C-alpha cells in the first residue's frame, strides 16, 4: 500500500473516530480513548509506518486473521 492509499485510509478512519468522539463529552474517558486511537492510527499509517511494519513482522503470537488485517493496512 503506497503513501497516498495509507493517507486515504487514515482520513476515512479518522473521520469515523471523530464522529464517535463527538458523541461524548470532551473530558470523558471515551473521548480521550478515541483521541488516543486517532494518534496511534496516524503513527501506524503515516509517521511511523516503517517502524510499525518492522514491529509487526517480529510478532510471535499473531492469528491468521490478525495477519490478514495487518496486510490490509499495508503493514503485514
């Protein structure tokens, strides 16, 4: 998956996370968790993609379903 495709995927997922976050008070644990999820997603998909891809390649206990999901995200 190239950078443009990863950026599009991030934007789509971030929009969903943003919609979900708006359902909660800004000081709630749910809103905070969604904010953290969006930061982690940014790192995984864009900023630290190569480092995360390397980390995933070294994981020992990963199911076939998880491997397929990582591959879909371009990190498997």
